[in-house]
């Protein structure tokens, strides 16, 4: 069985002043933890594939679906097909033998792309890692990671707080969150919905009544 399972659940067409794009919502499931949810657009998969080719040397990578040369990338049938193709790509990538083993640049790149929590990474790579401070594991399962009842913006806030708690890559977590905020503030034309509870959670780190 794969150490990580990915499932593309749905997509969102995002309006943009520059160029519309499609955001794919992906559920990531580890054999030893609860699931978490990420959002990616096609260009991020393209960048991942390019980086893996540079790092992987002679590693045989699955084929990434190409860019559409004729017609609209926002066409409903095309987007659904691409969702299926990208899911196939990620699953074939994760099936490569020992792709996540040890702390190789390839493994780190993939785990960063999938926003793997710091507490999960040693379980995937097989590397023993001392954990200091409060434990967020419960019976080898993460307590909260997916937040299925939150909208995409709020989910990113909650996941950021989790990442800040769990690992030592706080700067990378904050940078990723900043890039996400700049992207939605610069490109989305519809109203962003973030509740007061989520704002309090970002600044306080727990639920406040």
C-alpha cells in the first residue's frame, strides 16, 4: 500500500483580473494519520514535475498531463478530465518504490507539495525523529487536520496554526500562507468569507467563545 493516498475531491473555477484558473481540492490520507485537505492549481503540478526531474536524475517519473494548446482551460469537460489525469499522476508518483524514504530532496519536495505535517514526515520516511514540546499525536493519529466544515480560506488558517504548532518549518508555513493570501486577494473577484472564529483562532490558537 502507498504511504500516502491522494483523492481529488472537486475543483473550483476562480475568477481573476489577470487570467482565470482552476483550483483543485485534494484530500491526502496517510496510513497512520487522519486526512488533511490541500488546494493546488495546474501550474503548481507543472512546477513540481520540473523540480522532480531536476532532482531525480534518472528517476522514471509518470507523465504529467500537458497544457491545453487549443480551447479554454476552463471548459467543464476539460477540467474534469484534467482532474482525473492529475490524480492518476500523483498516485503513480507516490507508488514509486521508496519515493518518500529517507530525507532526500525528492522526498522533501513531495512532502512539502502535499503540506505533510511535521509529525507525519518521520513516519513516511522511516527516519526516527525526537519530538519536543506538546504532542499532537493521539494513538499515532493526528487529532485535527482536515476541517471539512470550513471553507477553503478558513481551512488554510486552521492548517497554518497546526503547522506552526507541530514543526520547526514555521517560516515555510508562514510563507506558504502569505502566498495563498496574496493570490486570493489579487485574483479573486468574489467576496472572501472568513468568520470571526477563524480570525480568533489565527491569533489566539484555540477556540474562543
